[in-house]
């Protein structure tokens, strides 16, 4: 019985899946995955204004989970699909296969009176073909001779695999030993830039001279095949028909006859250009990060080398005294970044290559459990001391042991490291299953990657904040024009530079009101805050309370710097703003600090006052807020 006759016996109703799952473009990927899991469906039809715009498949779901994009909308990860068919037009299996081949699709929504009534998938067609072919194979076996049975079996195999061959997303080929194409599917022809498999076979591109960018790759290909008889994930750059270059990955095996003679090669080709591009971008980002780290280190070295020169000015003298603390505050996050990068590199080397196989082999009924495990590990519960973690681990071990879960100590360690401390009842079934241990291990590795990435972000922000403060403080605006700037931002910049001196014994109390920007010379005002904060710390001997108040009173910004040091003697008060007056020992102050402060404040049409009693000293700075007219008029 011919394969054509088998096809004619298949009714279109056999391949139409009724009541397909439907989603809107704004639905989240997690919602779609849960619905697919609950309905045991392989895909969701994404509809907009009663028309299909895409298909979200299990493959899309796996990719979204693997890349951490499962919080996105379905429309951002779906496979675009606008082709549909009216149920009245579905006359035969031939019309269905024609639509599949014409549009190169694997899912076909079916409508009746502008309402979706079903879905035809390539998988359902293949199953129908299998079912029908098997039925007629039984009948043929009873009615025909052994020779006819063999013919039917061959035709069944052809009907079964031809659709897969023709509609596969990856390129499939057979080549002779000298590199001539014997067969190729449409995906391979498209990958190489040909209109059809026939066009590719007719062209017969020379592998060594016309296909591989590096001709030695073809030689290596042949050597590996001769040695091993197969190869996997053989990556190369190749030329397409139009001369453009793409990356491919080849998996191939040698086919031999019963006597062991080599007949031909057959295999699969995948386009991995996107993956290679991402790898190149990641490598570039790592190089950029390394360059930035080196720049930070060089900047730090330059600061240390020029400290003796910077001491000649009040502003640079204060910065020179802070270099050691700044170095510590930069080196600490750099160490965290280096450690986290090593963890990520280890993950990429050991785990990433196994990730596709893991998701391919993961049973559908365990998708939801895996997602739940990842969601639990990503929840922010708070930090615990080592003692608290040991107590939580013991509690988990008791619960695991009572559930008769093997290796309870190791499992408890893993759960605690992932931040899962309680409510593990829903996970017990997974942990009892031997495959569940592999799922837990993969979730732990992905969680570790996430933690390392978060550490890099936090450490980079911390180092960037310190470097930004350094740049802001060290920059000097030579322009005679005032610019708009935030008073509190300037104070925070100085506090950042003094962080190492503040954190060991000084409590900083900030009382900052929400204020408009002020027309000023921000670099010069930073020198004011540096002098006042530096003097306050020295007055307290770096132990006490530093209170900073910023408020708006009428048309002025008022800044108060208060310390609880020993205070300024009454006889000194009239002289503290005089040039070269200082009460500090020789070598610790030039006596120009407060004189410079007063000159800068006057340059801003402001004023500064001081009030001091034993145990409390307050410097108050008054700065005018420019009116709208003055802003407009410059």
C-alpha cells in the first residue's frame, strides 16, 4: 500500500487539537508555563484582536528560564506566527502539509466564524501518520507476502521521517567521502543561502576552498572522522552563498556497510552565530571590566605617588590623608568582583555546556517543581549569622531525615546555601526522587551564578561610587560661570571620601531637607564641606557624633556642621577666620583652611558663623537661592 494512500486515509479532524490554550501578548511567561503544565500542552497560541500573532512553545519556555527572562511578557519570547486557516478550507492532510511547507511553520491555528476552534501541529500530523501507517501495516502483514510487508515497512518509514527531515529547524545532510552532497533538507539549504536543497546539491560548493573560512578546518574534520568515526559540536566559520560569514556547529557520523566499508557521512548543522556573538560580547565586557580595574589601580597608584605634592594645598592635603582609606574602599569591592568572576567562569566552564541536555531531559511534570525551586532560592529573606545558619541547617536535617531523604546533611547544606530555610514540605517529593538531586544541583549552580552576578553589581556600584566621589572632588571647574548643583550631593561626596575615617567611631546624623538646586561653584563648595568636616573630626578626635543639617529658610540654603568635641576657647573665637591663624601643632595645618572657606562663601554672596560651647561646636553656612529671574538673566 503506497504512502500516498496512507495519507488519503487520514482525516483532517484527526490532527486538529480542539480547545487550544490561548494567551494575550501581555501575559507573563510564568503564567503561560503554568497553564501549559496544567493542561499538559506543548504550546500556547498568542492572540491579539481575535487573530494569532505568535506561538509560545516549550522550547521558548526553556530558553526563557535558562536566560532568567521568565518574568517577561509572552510576546517578547514567542515565535511570531500570523498564518492561520479556516476550518472549511482544511480539506485533506495534503492541504495541511502544503501550508506547513509553504510557510515553514510547525503550528497552524484553525478558525471557524472568526473564532479559534483548534490547532494543528507538526507533531500531531506526524503522530497521525504514524498511527495510520501502523494500522495499514498490520492489515498488509496479514494479506501480503513477506516482500510486500518489507515494501510497506519501507514506505511507512519514509512517511514517518520525511516530514521530520523536510521540516526540521536544523540542517540535515548526507555527503560522499569527497565532500559532495547526496541529500540535504530545506533548513540546510536556507542556512547556506540557497533557495532549495536541489540548488545546494547542484552547486556542490567545494568544502575546503569555498565553504570553510579556514580551509584547515575541513582537514581537521576529515582527520577526526577517520579517527573516531563521529564528531560532535564541531564549530567553524563558513561562507554562505552570498559571501557572508556565519558560525556553525556540526555533529556527524560515518555510515558503513556490513563489511565495514565507509559509505558516506550524515549529520546535523546548527547556526550558532547568535551564541558566538553573545560570547564575544561577554568576552569584550570582561576585557572592559579588566581594563577598568587596571585604570582604577593606576589611578590609585597615581594618587599615592602625588600625595606629597597635593599636601601643598588645603583641598589636596585632605585628599592625601584619605588615600589609604580610599584604597581600602576600592580594593574591597575589587576583590569581591575577582572572586565572583572566578565563580562565573567556573560555572561557564563546567555547567553551561550541560544546561541544554538538562532541560531536554527534564520531564514535563518536573518543570513546575524546578521553577518553584528557582523562585524560592531567589527570594530575599535577610541575612543570618553563622550560628543561625547552623541552627537552620539542623532543623532542615531533622525534617529531611524524618522524610527518609538520603544524604540529608548534604541536601540541607545546599538548601541553606540557596536561602531556603523553611517550608520545604512541597519540595520533599522532588528531593526523594533520584533525578530530583540533579535538579537541586542545577538549581544550586544557577543560584550561585545569580549570587555571583549580584555581588559583582553591588561591588561595582560601591567602587564606582568611590571613584565618582574622587573625580567629583578632584575636578576643578575653570569656568567663571556658576552652574546648578545639589548641596547635599556635594556633602555626600565628601562623606564618601571620609568613609574610612567615619566608620570606626563617628556617628553621622543627616538631617537633609528636599531642596532645589543652587547656582554655585560646586567644586569650591566641596572644599568648604571638606574643611568643616575635617575640622569637626579632628575636634572630636575621630570619636563622637557629626551632625549635618541642610534646610531652606526663606530664600537661603542653611548648612550646619556640628560636632560634640571639646569646643573652641572663647579667646580663639575672634581669630579663627584670620589668615594663617591655627591652633594645631606645626605641620598639621597651614592656618588657611577657614580663611579659604570664608572667601568661598563670600564669593557666593553668602556668610558663615560659628557657635561653640564645651562639648558642642556648630559652623553655619548661609547660601542664597537664585531667583527665577536671576536664573533666566544669568
